[in-house]
C-alpha cells in the first residue's frame, strides 16, 4: 500500500499549501478507491484526500458500513492524521472498530480504530428528538 500511496501523492493538487496527501479506502468486498487533496484558492472549497476517497466509494454505490480500512499518507516525515472534518465523515461511513492507517513516505505508520480517532462522534442518534 505504501508504494501505491507514494505514487498517488503525485496527483495531489496543492499549489497553495504544498502539502500533498493521498488516501485509499478499502471496502469489505476488496474493492478500493483512491483520493487526493484538491485545493482551491478560496480554501473553503478544498477537499481532503480522505473525503475524496470515501466519497468516490459512495459515488460508486457503496453504503455506510461497507468500508473496511482507510490508508492515508502525507508527503513529509511526520505521520499526519485526518482533520476533524474528515473524522466526521470517517465516523459516518466506517464502523467504530475499522482501522485507519496513517503513514509517511518512509513507511512509518500509526494504526488507529475509528473510535480512537473519533471518541465522541456526532451521529444520527444526536439528531433524534426525545
């Protein structure tokens, strides 16, 4: 997965931050979807690699809880973690015990479960009225 993510970093569109990120989400049926960060001069229209990959899977018909593992790589020595907007999307589509593998180009990695990254998620249960 490391080599695939390294190649995918080249597709990042990050002319403003120069911070390239690549993500691959693997589904329970073995299918995978790739994503990269795509920046915009307004910044608010920027999309992260994690959301790009997850939304690609949804666009191809996958549903909530069809997801297995998310791999994320930033292009520096530090192992980057998903932002909090991405964490909200991750917790919406992935089960609490699914793995999120964050790594750097050298192959160092940290593995967390969704519940570790999102210990207090906002979910559909929060929208229910008493």
